[in-house]
C-alpha cells in the first residue's frame, strides 16, 4: 500500500530502519541507514515508488567514508546516506535490487577504493590505464602531484 | 616538373587531415566538424578528413592529452609519413587550458609531440581553424614561419633531414 | 561456433591496449558487451576541491562542449541553494532561454550524426547547416558559439536586449518549418527508417531498472523529464509537453528528439514574450556555509545530477557530477547484446554519447582461428551501410 504522505513514509521507514525521512528543502529528502542494510533499505524504498537510482556519491570525510544513494520518485530526490570505516571500506553491492548501480559502484571502487562485495565485475571504469593500483584519487590524503601538469 | 615539386603542389592543393581528440570536451571537435559543413566547407580548400594516419599530411589535435590518450597520440604521430604537420586546436591542446593542475593530464599536445601551429580558443571557432590551416598552407609554399605560436613552419625542402623529418626542433 | 571478440577502442590497431567497448560476437550477432571509460577522464571532481566556487564553475562548464550550459547551470543552482540565494526571475528566464538554445543545437547535431552513421549524409549537411543559425544566436547573446559562460553564481552575466530578442523570435518559424521537414524525413525516408525501425529495442521496464534517462528513456515510453518533474530555472512557469514514444527503438528516440525541438521553439517563444524585468544577478558571497545540495538539470542527453558539499570555506568539500551519458551506458550495453554488428554505430549514436566517437578502432579476434582483422569505426559504419544495402538483415 503506497504511503500517502511524507510523514507516513517517514514513520514507516523509521520503524524498520531506525531513522525517519526528512525534507530539508523542496523535493529534497534525506535519511540515513546502516551500511550493512543498504540492499534491504533500497528494496523497501523501491516498493514505495523510488524506482530510479540516479547516482551514488562517495565522500571521504577524513575518518570514514560516506556513501549516498540518490533515489528519485515523482521529481523528489531522496538521498540515503550510510558510512563505512576507512580500515574496512566494505559495502554490499545493491545491483541485485537496483541494476542501475552497476557503473556507479565501479566508479566508487576506482576513485575511493570502496570494496563492493557481490558486484558482477569490479574492473576499472574511469581511471586511465596504467593508473597505479591502490591509489585512490578522490581520497583526501591523495594530493595531485606536481600541481598536476606533466604528472607522469 | 620534378617529383618533389609535384608532391609539393599536391600537398598545397589537397592536404589530408587526420583529427584526433586527446581527451577534449568535444567543443573544439564539433567546431572542426562544423568546418566541414556547408557554411565553412574546408573541402573547397582541398582539405579532406581522413581516418587513417598513414594517409595524413596534417594532424589536427584537440584536448589536453589525458594519460590514457598520450601513448596513442605518439603512435598516431609515428604512423604518419613525412613530411607531416601538427596543429593544436583549442586552448587545451595549446597548453592544457583550464585542465592544468588536474591529475591524469599531460598538459597540451607539445608535451608529447612537436607542434607546428597553435590555434587558441575555447573553443576555436571554425573560421579560426580555417584561417590557421590557410596560414599553414601558405607556409608550405614559402617556407616562412607561420607567425602564430611557438612552432616554426617546416619547409618542404627537396632533401629531408637525416631523421626523415622536416621539423624545426620541438620544444618537447 | 567460434566466438569473436570485437573491442572498440581508440585509434591504434596494432598496439595491445584497453578498449572502450569490447564485444563478443557469434557470427553477425553480439553475444556479450563490456565497457571501460577513462579516455576523457580529467580529474575534474578532484580539481574542484582546491578551487574557489567561481573557478569551479568555469571548469565544470567544460566537462562537455556540447552541453556546457547544462553543467554550469546545475552547478550554479547547487551553490545558490547552499547560499540560500534567490536568483532574480529575469536571470532564470535567460538561463532557460540559453538552455533551450543549447538543446536545439545539440539535437540538430545529433540528427546529423545519426544521419551520418547510417550513410545519410544529406541529412548531416542539412541539419548542421540549420544548426549554424542557432550557433549565430548563441554567439550574439553570449559572445561564443560553445562554452557560453552566461552563468555566474547568483544569476547570469549578460542581459538580452530587444534587438537580440527580435532576432531569436524571427528564427523560430523557419526552424519550426525545417524541423517539421526532419520529422517527416525520420519517419518516412526509407533509407533512414530501414536502419532505425525495430533496431535497438529497449523495453520500458528494463529502461527504468537500468537507470536510463533522457530521450533514451522517453523513447521507451518513460515520462521522465526533470524540467517537468523537478522544475528548475523558469520551467515551473512555462507550459510545455514532455515528448515520449512507445516505439522503444532507435526510431522512437529520434522521434522524441525531433518533438523536443518543436517544444523548445515554443519554450523559447514563451521566455522571450514573458521575460520579467529586473536585475540579472544577485551578489553571492565567496564563502559558502556548511551544507549539501543536490541539483538536477534536464540536459539534451538526459538527467544531469550534481551533488555539492560545502564546508564553510571558499572551496567545495566535494563535487560529484553524474552526467547523463553514464546513466545510459547500462541500457546501451543491454541493447547491444543480441543486436547485429552492423547496428553498433546507430545504436551507440542513439544514446547521443558525450564522448568522441569518431576515432574508435574495432578489432576482430577469432577465438578458434589464427590471424586478426582490424577495422576503424569508419569501416564499421561503412560495413553497416553495405550490409543493409545488400538486404542482409532478416
């Protein structure tokens, strides 16, 4: 049964995942879940009509990584956050629930070194060939060498 | 008429152009393609876009040379027979442009191969491309420097230098 | 049966190198497809973290030269949200105007490219000639044919005057007529239709599952358009229709783009005849308070999403750009599996990919046999034209 209002949706979501859904700006919803329950949360939200996975953002917060799944329903964007540690940057793949995630997860692996378990094929996607293994450019501790020009 | 001057005449009248994008945003590339379309029509100057470097006289390069495209750029250059001329189209090709300081860049075409003609712009409009190429053709004829950017114009002398190359020394 | 691997990659045949697209082929049919990008990777997101927001704007505008205004506007919108700025209405209208002019030039460009891929070069020359009129207008308004730089954070940098407005309005009727002609061509010209009807079928539910956006999605009957669903700039005030087609093939995608052209002319007419008075910009502080914004824009290719995280300084903490082409690659790969080799060029062109397709190399390797063949993209394109001319398609 689809939820009629945001309040109903938020309450129902909180009952299962521990945190409600907040509208911080017009058509911009936010929530947070535990990373291990990402597949479950996305499947739950898909049933309520969030059918379009627009993007997955990865952010290096210094002491941990934050992943944000941007889901869309009827013009509203629901950004679902979760965090993982830097020591164990493991995240289950959501491609089983939302096949659109396939390249977005590959990109997270490329530029941040997030280990996506259960992904069909985590080969490099966007970094140039010959890019050294284990070097993740979007991590904060990686600095563009020599100001970037003629860097190799 | 000697063979050499026949070849020189043919090149002047009908240079074959190879176009290679080294990681550009495509703006300069579509302006190069626009140069082929009826408003600008570089074919009337005898220029034809050729896919294979082995048939090319002029290499039109766009883009700031990403790491991934660097080796390829070199291979294409090596595949082209002498005498050959390299044209950097757009600010990124000239110097890396706005992408200077980004990782995975080499920084301009002349960081990889010698460039004979620099046509700046972001992007370079078709009229500027035609103007630059016309100056290059004029340089074929007279052997005088093109007067645009750092590279000196090559001369179509009858005796190529020992390297089989008619270039002034590159700054790379 | 021997499986043949066809990689489609940049220029060089003899060098072993990673390809952008890799196909496994069984006879004439594609059995499997893989993708690897990185050819155009320029580290822009990282660069934004060490540049003030205005410099980021200029850099981001150059993500793609065909839809530069898309990225600049999406970024400016995001920063304006973080700053809590109310951008003047006149600026929103001008952004909309330039955005629709960009859509027109992009779709006309696409029409030409699509024509070229199926050997219909007359269409290419006609549409690019018509496109020049739009490039002239963009140059009159902004000073440049591409990378217009019309945006600033807080509004736009240049105003439209009565003379410019009149010039644009005068163009709309001829463009409408030309576009109606193209609408007719794509639906009834047998050389074109024969190459696109029933080709590259993408069912509606699969399109949605795979995150498809833009004309690729709307051509499969999905009514999704950020301008309508999540209005930005002036779209909330402007009446227009979202173009869709239930054909779900390349022809459907072509029809959607042509219909969008016709809608764009109407939107432009509206913006010019309803242009609000007032300032074109509002002052924007250099330091952006902590926050996060998600900004979306309907680019010619589809939904463009920018995520910006600010940290109270003059430089962003994180800028994430998800351009529409990336969202359409999974559905592209899905379509290619089971398609004919001869259809690779037109199916790929149908997503209107935002990477240079003109210098791709195709390598044919035979698993069980010795010797390898190399083809250029141009040769594959010619192969497709001859294959259909010979009546090979069943």
